[in-house]
C-alpha cells in the first residue's frame, strides 16, 4: 500500500520575550532630558565664567584667543572662522549675562521634575497593565500633550474628570471623537472614550511681585475608571522665552530622534526574539504535488513559493521506489519574524 505523506507539515516555535514598555521608553527619556538640560546650563555657565565678565563683556584675557573650541560647545554645528568665533562668544556673553541670575531656579527644580516624572512613570505602568497606553510630551516650555491609546472593542475607558488649575493653563481634548476639540473647564462632564484621544494644554504666564513673567507650576490629573495619571510641569521663569526655547527645542529634537531610534531597535529586537520557525515538506514523484525532475519538478521552486521568510537548504527525509522516479519527501525549515 502506497504510503501517504502530508504535503505541508507545520511546526510552530515561538520564543518568549518581554514586551517593550512604552512607559520605560518615554519616561526614562524624560528623566534623562532633565539632566541634559541642566547639563547644558552648567556648560554654558562654565563657559561664561571662563570668558565673560559679569556685565556681559568679553574678558580681556580672552581677547585675541582662538575661541573656536569653546564656541563649538555652546553653538551646535559651529564651523566658522576664528574671528567669527570671537563674535559669537561676545554675543553669548551679552545674552547669557542677561539671564544668568535666573538659571539657579532651574537647578533647584531639577530634582522635583525627576520625582514628578517617576510618579507619572509608575502610574503609566499601572495603566499599561490594564491595556491602556498613555504618554505625554512637553513640546516646549508652554505646551503639554497627553496621548491615551486603547482598543475600544476590548476595553471601555471612562474619563471621570480632568483636574488642573485653570489659572495656570487652558486645556482641550478630542475625546468625543468628532467635531472641534472640547475645552475643559469646571463643567467638564464624565465621558466614555470612543477611541484613542489626546489632552492638550497651553500654560498661562503670570507675573511676580517684580513684574517678571513666569509659568506657574502646572499639575494635570486625568482620572479614569482604570486609574489616574498625573503630569507636572515645574514653575519656570520666562528668561528670554525664545532663547530658552531654542535650547529646549534642540534638546527635544535630539530626544525625539533618540526615542525614534530606540523604538526601531526595540522593534527589531522584538522580531529577533520572537521568530516563528516552521518545518515544511513536499513529496516529489509521479502524480505527487512536485513532479519528477525529468518533468521539470524543481524543489527550489516549491521552497520559494511556500516559504515567505528565510528557508534552510532542503534535504531528503524519506524515499521509496515506484513508477517513473520513485517518491521522495523533501523538508526544510522556514523562519519568519512577526511584524
């Protein structure tokens, strides 16, 4: 009796790997960004101390020196001449002197910002365990965006309330899913999300007793049926708002590029750690799926059509005599990676 073979044998093998946590990626970077910003200010203050007078003039001891190297430390991508470096340093001395007395507050706030970021991280982990992904990004000193992702077919998310000081910011949300974003005020009512949504806030500047403008501390609390999420932005002086933001935007751009690269690496690692390996086989012979070699049957063609990943070299695993070319079972492994 003729033996029967399966034309296709599938043996799925999957290796376990921990999922990349969105919370880890976003909030580890948030903590490092605080340190990076503080570090920038430290480097600028050090350069100012070495080459500038307290009134913003270039020190006489630095006049005539080649300042190209220190200028490269404060001007990203600088590639000018020695004279241009001297001009840039004079400009830096003037602008930094005007805001130097306000930098100390940033150093004092750095630890508080780290604590706030870690609080958000822990809340994010708790929500992530309930299949709710939540992230936030401060696009600059003034603006904050919180993004909430979920699958409404699997989970129901109800936003019970959004709490913040309305004198410190104005906030809007698209949680309703249609029409213009809704302004969040004291009359904000409990609402169930129709899908992923965002909450965007713009800070409101205030004035201190001396008349200087600053952004008061902002604490934004999203209270949901799955748990709360808190974001805090520390009190910040508007020391040359545009100048301060140019530094922040550069840091943010670097952080975003790093986050993008980290995500690409994470995706590649996830794929490499979760291969799907199947064993495929085909029978060759007269009347079988694969025709005899004399009739143009090529094992390589079948491998290419059946395996959409990386195929090993096919080997003969069983054979018997019969009819024109006998009957042979060829087998190979096919490795693919999930998207």
